């Protein structure tokens, strides 16, 4: 015969469940409010975040100059100018090959479309010329009907470019000020906060900064190695747009897992359109080999400290960030997850019971028995 339930224990369990549910609901509401506020201030938050990420890349040379006796302002100015020169050179290296090889690439796309049409006209599909022409006519008609929406899209694209330029300029100015005055931020923050917050908040901020710097610099190093090796492979196979594809590989490295897949897909697609199936398979083999070399050699050496995040967590974070905020969300997903992990680990350290206390890791010694 089964034992009857205790009414007192059942009521206690319900009370605990209700209290936990209310607390979780309050946490979720507060999280939603914070995210809403960030969304409202996104025009300021995004340049601030971008400036911080750029600062993690440019802080090492600035620190080197300051340790050699340079004043903060001249050191930050020189590094900012050098960063602008390098960025302009990269943009020029991308634009010139794309402009010079765009004709060949477009001809390859047209030839590829003709191949697809010929393949569709043969067995097993046996699609007739009339059906293909009808499909093309329908596509043209839809484009003509959607001329208004296309115009709206173009205007929206122009606005996006303008907003991107404004964001880039603000991020560069913020990067300069971070390089110049960054070391004074934590002492200033400590003086502004009361009580124990003056200890905890700067500690979490310092750990988060170290984690972000480690992530950005290690991803840049891994992306550079990937870009060099894949670029050499594409050059040997004689795939067009080698330099833009190498730069795309470098940039995509800042979105772990998904970025490598995207850059590899673009490289294989261009090889397929321009050189044919055999070269596309060779390019695919090169990319897979480089990715294996990265995962088994480059990352364990360069990312020795790591982020403390499992690959599944990184993949889920990138997927969630992409669904919430597109490319920007994918770019920021892993740094945000890493900072959250820093906060969680620090919170666990503060809430953990010291060894030797009741419930701690060390068993207490038995009390002396009086004689």
C-alpha cells in the first residue's frame, strides 16, 4: 500500500515553487526591460561596442608605445592613424580586384546559367525551351511589378550605408579615447561606486576586458592564418578574386563555426562558376584541410587560454544572435556569451562557501570530547 502524501510538505513545495516562479518572472521581466532599453539606445550602444572591440585589437601597440615613454595622446593618435591606413589599404585591395575581375566573373555566371539551362533541358528533367522562356518572362514581370519595392530597398540600402559610415566614425573616435584614457576608467569607476560594488563591478569589468581582448586577438590571428593558407590554395588553383576571398575568410573568422562555413561556401561557389566542378572540389578539399589544421593545431596553440565555452554553446549563441539581430548579432554573440560566462563564474566564486565552513569543501574536524 502506497504512503499518503504529506499535506504540509505539499504546501511547502508549492510555496517554494511559487516563490521561485515569481522570482524567475521578475528576472525575465528585468531582462526584457534591459534589452528594450538597449534597443532604444542602439545608435549609441553599437558604436560603443564596436569601439571596444577595435580597442582590444589596437591596445597592444598602444601599450608598447606608452611603456617606451610615449604620452597617452600621441600614442593613441599614432595607433589610430596606422589603423586607418591599414583599413583603407584593405578596402583598396578588395575593391581593385573585384572591379578588374567583375567582367570575367559575370561572364562565368552567365555561362554557368547556360549550363544549368542545358542540363535542365536534357534528361532526366527534359524541361522544354518554352517552359524556360515562360519562367524567365514571369521573373521579368515580377521584377517590373515590384519596381516600387526595389526603389524602396535601394533607398533603405543608402540609409544603411550612411548609418554604417556614421557608426564607423563614432567607433573610431571612441577607440581613440579608449586608447588614450582607458587605463583611468577602472580607478574612476571604483571612486564612483558605493560599498562592495566598488570592488565587484571593477573586478568583473577587468575580467571581461581580458576575455574580450583574448577572444578578438586570438580570432584575428587564427583568421589571418586561415586567410593566408586558403588564399595560397585559391591562387594555386587559379580561382578569381583570390584577395577578396582571403579577406572574407579573415573577417568571417570573428564569427566562430558559422563564419568559416560561409566563407568556404562562397569560395567553392566562385570556383564552381568560374573554373568548373573539378577545381571547385579541389577548393573544397583545401578549405576542409585548412579548417582541420586550424581546429587541431592553430586554435589549441593560439587560444591556449580559451573562452571556457563549449563548441555547442558557441554554435547556439551564434544561431540565436543571428536570429535576433542578423549579422551584427552573429558577430556579437560569442563575445556576449563569453562576458556572461565571466559574470557567472565571478558570481559563483562570491557565492561559494569557503573551505572549512558548514557545507564547504573541507570536512570539519570532530569537536573535542570533554574528559
